[in-house]
């Protein structure tokens, strides 16, 4: 398994949490709940953002292709008119 750079933030966060609150069952459960909720929200927001960006660029790409085709057709009409 390869170490990911983002995991260092989780390790630092856990160390800071233990340093501030100490080792207590209630705090650990609270931290795990927060981590799980944060992870779910992160995945959900990231998925929504990715979908939005993909939809935007797909739509823009389609518009550019249509515009290019229209310009090519206009150029062909102009060439035939000469």
C-alpha cells in the first residue's frame, strides 16, 4: 500500500486531538463520529463538484464544436460563392 500525502493531515489531527483532549472513550467516539461525518461530506461535496465541472466543460465543449461546425459551413458557402 502506498502512503498518500493527504494522510499526514489525519495523523497530525489525531495527535493534536489526543494532546488537547487526552485519551477518553467519549472523546474518541466523538472524534470517530466527526471523522466519519467529515469523510462522507467530503466525498459527497467532491462528487457534486466533479459532476458540476464535468457538466460545465462538456456543455462548453459541445457549444464550441457546434460553433466550429457552423463556421466551417459558412466558410464552405463563402468559397462556393467566389
